[in-house]
C-alpha cells in the first residue's frame, strides 16, 4: 500500500491532531495535518478563509491539500472534518488505511465547547454539530477501515485502540 500508514477522519474536535501525533510517535513515523497545510499555503487561518472567500473556496483548497498529502506523506495523516464531503477525496481514500474517530455531541461539547471559532458552528452550535454529523456520519463510515469511539477515553487510550483496530504494531 502506498501513501500514509494511517489516515484519520472524523468531526472537528474529536482529537485527530492529538491522537495522530501519538500514533506517529508510537509508529515512529511523521505526522501531518491537511488543515495545517492549508493554513501554511494560504497564509491565514481556516476561519479567515471561510469569512473572506467562503466555504466553496476553502473546500477547493482542502481537496488539493488532501490529494497532495495522500501522495507525498507516508506517516500518519489527519484530514479536516469536512474533507470527506468531496466524492473525489472519498475515492482517493479507497484502499487507504482510514481510521474514523467517532464521538457524540455531549463529548463534542466537553472537548470544544462548540465555540464560535469554528466557522460551521457559529449559530446554535449544538444543533449545527448534530446536523453536520447526521450529514457526514455515513461518509466517515464509508471511507473507514476501522472506527474507534473516543467518548470518555484519554488520547493515549484512543491511540492504543486505534493500533489494535488497525492491527498495527508499535515501532
């Protein structure tokens, strides 16, 4: 299999970055986050891109960032929460080892406070988070090789569950 050892998908605030970094350490590989790639390329935050150019412009940047990372990166790769909305991206994930980190809305509230810094959750964040998950859950599940619930678990526990679910051995 070419490409990343593991690709992490899931909603905002689920812990893709934290768990991804732990997995990379345990597997002795590099960690990469496509959201970081977008911010570096654009020279501004994701929230600023959303405000200045809109969601469609952001999604186009995201699609390119994911495609590039899937071909260049061989370690652990975390994708932005909405990256799976694009059918081409979902196609690129076929054949990859994809881990869906799942959580319920109560866990999302605890972790993120569902704050307004997240552009898609600016008004009535709890309701919007539920609606986003209703629209996306089947997409996350559709690309996933394995699903690991994160509710009530520490990042270390999630990382271990991920290694077990994907049958990966620590380096």
